[in-house]
């Protein structure tokens, strides 16, 4: 399927590893001009070289820690300077921790800052240009907001999902869509390092209807579609990519 992304521009955060890295590679393969951002310069350099080796244009690199107070505004300025305009914004930075009722406040606050506050700030920092050009795609790799257990990311995801839905109603008339992708159990270096093959097989058999963990490319292709002109009638949505792991019907 031709996605019609050739010549578009995209800023991808959290691009040094995992889903951000895979999404950046998928967008580059579709002809998107990239600015990739993360904290680890060496991993961004490696990704950029791999994209060039695949025959695509070398991405612009911004090494930045989004937890810094003025980081979203600084990143938006840098990306705009290097790309000329930002058509697509993909949020991939952030993580989650299992929490308890006596977890320290800073652990809750750090996740909310990264996965909601910084995402919101960066979104608003690039939005004016999208509205001016009457075209834009904002996609957040968020996660579930249903409170199955105490996770630091769940409240942050819920806040983003509510904000994104409201924002989508404001900016749809300008040709800008705002969507979220909620990953399930997706294979990563971290998961392979933490869990044995036996554990993952047993958990997949017990919890995931399709019977296996997902691969990063299976989510990245959804992100690429949502970023494309073909997805112009999808906005304000939360799309699970989880092999049926999510138990809720709505």
C-alpha cells in the first residue's frame, strides 16, 4: 500500500531504541525526512547510519533530555530549524514502573512529567505550524489507562488520552489529527533481558489471545499508517496493538 508519506517531515522522540527506533525506520522507508531525538547520542548515530545504509536520507539528530524544564520548546525549535516544518510528531519517550501505596512521590511525578506534561508541551510547541499549513499528525505511543494494577504510567496515560481527545476536537478543522497507540507486550531488548523464554511463552499462552508477544514492526506499521494522508478520518482514537491482551470491550 502506498501511504503517500514521501516528502513529509517528522519529529520522533525516544528514537534511540525500542518502538521509537522502529517507527523512525518505518517512516524513513516511506520517504519521510526525519529529526530523531533522545538522550543517547551514540544510539542515534547508529540509527542514522542504518537509515543511510538502507538508501534513505540521513536523519537530523537532537540529543536532549526531555525531563529538563525547557526541553520541549528547545526541541521544537531545533527540529523546526532543521526540517523547515514539522508535519508529523511521534512521542515515544517514557516508561513505567510498578508502584505500591507507599511508593515515593517523586516516582509518580517523574512519570507524569515525562508521559503527560512533556508530551503535552511538545505537542503545543509544534501545533501552530501544523495549523498554519493545515496538515498535521500527532501520535503518542501511550499505553493502557485502565487501572488493572498500580503502575506509574496509568494516570499519565489517562491524562494524555483525555487531553488528546479534547485537542482532536479543536484542531480537526485544520487538518490535524491526534491519536494514541496503546502497546501490549511488545518484544524489546529490555523484555528479553528481564524474562526467560519459558516465562514469556507461559505468559503469552495465559494472557494473550494470539498466543505470543508482539514485534516492534507490528506497531510501527500502525504508526506509519496513522501518520499518513490515508488516516485523515481517524482522530481522537486510542488504538491498542496488543494481540487481544486488553480485556475491555470499550
